[in-house]
C-alpha cells in the first residue's frame, strides 16, 4: 500500500525536503499523468513557438539574405515571441494550479485524487492564477530595482500566495497580503528552505541546459580555437541544438514542480504553527466512524 503523506502538519527544513521527494516518488504515475493531461497542450504550443522564434531569429541575423526576407523573418520572430510568452504564462499558471489542486485533492481524499475535479478547479481558477502571478512578478521586480534586498524580502511571503489561494480559498488580494502575516517571525527559516530548494532546482536545471550550450560552442568552433561567427546563426536552426534546447526547457518546467510542492509543504508548516488547522481536524475526526 502506498504511504500517505500528511501535508497538514509542522515540519523542519529536512522533513520538507524529504517529503517533497517522497510525494513525487509515491505519486509519480498519477501525478505526471494528471500534469501532462492538463498542462501538456500549452507546453507543446510553447515548444513549437520557441522553434519558430529561433528559426526566425537565425534568418533575421543572416545578412546574406535579401532585405524582404529579413523583414518577413522579423515579423515572424515578433509573433513567435508573442505566442511563446503567452504560452509560457499559460504553462506556469496551469503548472502552479495543477500541482496545488492535485495536492488539495490528495489531502482531502486521503491519498486518492479526482482528476475531473482537479481539471475543473484548474480551469475555473486560471485567471486568478494569471492575475496573482503578474502581481507577484511585478512586486518582486520592483523590489529588486531598489537595491535587490526589498525584492528578496517580498519574494518569500509572496511565493506562498498561490498555496494560500488554493488551500485557504482566499481571493487574489487576500492571498497576496496574507503571505506577510503567515511568514511573520518565520521569515528567515522560510527563506532558508526556499533557498535550499532553489539551489537544488537550479543545479539540476543547469545540468539539463548544459548540453545545448556545449553543442552550440562546439558548432561555433570555440573549443577548437577556430571560431566561426557565421555558424552561430546556423546553430539556432540546427535540429540537434533545437532538440537539446527543448529538452532543457521541458526539464526546467518540470523541475519547477519541486519548488511548487515544497512551497505547499512550507505553507502547511507555517499554517499549523499559527492556526493548528490540521491538528484541530485530526482531533475532530477522533471517534468518528464512517456512515453506513
């Protein structure tokens, strides 16, 4: 029997890390299946638009082509970037929503997930996730503009706002503000946990993106000392480079799921310390028997 991981309890940093990977290991098949059924179409559009963008960018930099072709490539590149950015927003919004609603279904049903319910909640809350995501990104970006430190300070409580919106069922505005209440007196340990998770995800992401970089450098002749600047533009449309680039992009998206799961565990940890929600639920369930 698969071990049920209780989300609604207090955890130390090490427990958050171990339970994040334990959850992925025990729920791998249903989790991955649910994720790709919902997020997969947007991920495919993002990858296709990235290929169009790289192809157009390569043609745009090729000065041997006629000016009319360069104009066409510039227009194609613009639309490629536009579609890519829209798809990127959709991928990250649906990724956040799918993972958190999966955990919500898993937690409520004690290890059993309801795909139809997850899909319904993901699409019904899509605009809320997009709106909150834009609000969080703008806030952190503006904070980083002021000597970096304010941005780091804001990023910690705001990273929990998505979990708050799903698990506490608060509005976008309330989710945004409640994160500051939740991390009060717990900012440093929350920052440390997110920092450790971030290091793990970043190193793993670099490992997947490195082959594309090495291949591009090899094509340009950097390693052999015979650098050819013209080969740089051709490398963008090289099938092997594109495949390696897409693998790296997909890996980065999937590795980001680790951060989302860890963020949910951090939320429940802080919520238990302040509100004892899970503790009260377990006390109320004592002595209850299933109805016949």
